C-alpha cells in the first residue's frame, strides 16, 4: 500500500511538472528557429530608466515635465504652426528618441548627463548639453537653434538630465543610444533596400516615404523618412550606421533589440535606400575641423584617406575602418 502511494506521488509530481518542462523546451527551441540573426550584445543588465511619475512636485519638477512634453510633442510648440515659435520641421524629438528618450537602444538619453560636457570631433570643441540639443534642432529637425537661457532649452536640458540622473559620471550604460551593427563585407544596396522598404516600411511611412500626419494635423502619426519635412543631410541618421542600427532594434515600430524583425543586411540596405532619396541639404562649415576624425560613414569629403564619397556613404566599410587588416588578409 505504501509502495503504491509512493509511486502515485512520484507520478503526480512528474505530471504536474510537465507543463514547465514543455515550456522550457519550447523556449529553447524558439531561439534556434531561423530568422533575423539575434546577435545580442553580451550583457544582460540593461539601463533602467527612471519613472516619469517620480518627477518631483517642485518648480524644478515643473521644468522637467515641460521638457518631457517638448520631447514628446515638439511640433506643437516649435513646429511650423508651433505655439512658442515656428522654427523646426514638424518632427518630434520622440520620433527618433523613442519613449521620450527612455527606450533601450531606442536612441535614449541615458548617457547625456553622465558624459557631457564632452569633446566632440564634429565641432572639435567641448560641447555642452545645450549645444548638443541645438545640434539636433538644426539637423534632425532642420530648424533654428533655441536661444541660450530660453525656457524651452532649459526645460529640454532639465528633462534629458533627469532621464540620466542615476547613471554614474563618465559611464555609458548598456543599451545606450543606438546599437552598433556588425559591418557587412559588401556595400549596402539601395536597390535591395527598396524591396525591404516596400515590404516592411511603406505600410506606415507611406509608399512615397513622406509620412502621414495625425488627426490634429500638427504631429506625425508616421514621420517622414525623406522629403522637405525630414531630417537634413547634416543629421546623425544620414550616416548609414546610425540609421541601420536605429532601425534594426526599433523598426517596424515595436521591434526591440532582443526581438528584431529585420536581418542586419536588410537594415543596412534599407538605410542605403532611404538615404538615397531627396531631403533638405544643409552644409555646416565649421564641422570636422580635423578631417582625420570623420567617422568611417561620413558621406561628405574631403577625407584624410583615399576612399571615395560613395564608399564612405554605402561601404564596404571594413577597408575604411581598418585598412591594414584588409591589405594583409586574403
Ligand atoms: C530624425 C531623428 C532625430 C530627431 C527628430 C532628434 N534627434 Fe537627437 N539624435 C538623433 C541621432 C541619430 C543622434 C545620435 C545618436 C548616436 O550617434 O548614437 C541624436 C543625438 C542626440 C543627443 C546626444 C545623445 C548622446 O548620448 O550623445 C541629444 C541630447 C539629442 N539628440 C537631443 C534631441 C532633442 C532634444 C531633440 C528634439 C528637439 C532631438 N534630439 C531630435 C536623431 C534625432
Ligand atoms: C507599424 C508602423 C511602422 C512601420 C511598419 C515602420 N515604422 Fe518607422 N516609425 C513608426 C512610428 C510611429 C515612428 C515614430 C515613433 C514615435 O514617435 O514614437 C517611426 C519612426 C521611424 C524613424 C525615425 C523618425 C524619422 O521619420 O526619421 C525611422 C528612421 C523609421 N521609423 C524607419 C523605418 C523603417 C526603415 C521601416 C521599415 C523597415 C519602418 N520605419 C517601419 C512607425 C512604423
């Protein structure tokens, strides 16, 4: 009798564990399924943004909240029909700095307050957060810089600093900014990219890539990827590695770095296609005082090396990044 009871007990335990075993098995299997390669960065503890509900109920807190509002709804305040002024192209900071700058690998603001002021090669100067914010306004928002000391600029700085308040000085936490995709051996292809665009992007951004406005007509439901209302040629996204890295871990909207939809190749190719389409052209004469500091994918010469503008724009980038290794390798 005792034996029978004991056997039944063991069976019960085994049966009750079956669902867990099955679950573990299927989770392991899913990882093996072919699809977009998941080259996850070798860290597991990603940056954790602070909760916006915890912004203090103080005058400083009010400034932070106004900054958050400006990031999320820039166009309502500074767009072509803005309440405060009309100095930007109608995009919101949040169109690119997802979840108001709080999404892991969604071009977040985690390392701004911890790493600014910072020496930046583009200007060859030590840049403050003010300068960096106005850089995005002049390039990504194709607009006019906000005045030093204006309530809007102060609010943006207050919010961006608050987002990174728990990050130690000098540290860029895991998940910061934009994911650096592995380079391809070949050049990125606008022709292949058009196929990716038609399949994965046109649905929202429009077959003409020029976006769709929302009900109030002031903000974008789906922001433009090219055309007069898009970022200009001096913007970060005009560099292929920035665009491809951003898209890989965020687009189609809803993708994340640990659940991407595009393969790396598709991300590079769609970047090549989008950045071949027309957009506002703006030259910043003071950029790159030392041309040897230009990033490998800066698409405008002159360069300190002998690679063409086209190779700096589309790749292959490996020979540019590491010319010696390429000479030696067969
Ligand atoms: C069209 C896309 C786009 C828009 C719109 C945009 N940005 Fe950016 N922003 C970028 C890109 C790309 C970078 C560079 C990221 C990188 O190289 O890792 C950047 C970088 C920044 C940085 C520096 C981040 C760092 O860690 O160094 C700040 C600060 C910033 N943006 C603020 C803003 C603000 C404020 C607005 C709105 C007024 C704005 N941006 C609008 C694309 C955009
Ligand atoms: C399901 C709809 C949807 C699809 C599909 C989609 N996007 Fe987006 N995309 C968005 C939305 C919405 C935003 C703005 C996010 C926000 O404001 O929170 C955005 C923002 C962007 C941005 C930054 C803002 C800008 O306009 O420059 C880029 C770049 C981008 N998408 C590229 C792509 C590419 C490339 C694809 C195809 C691989 C794609 N998206 C597919 C909805 C989509």
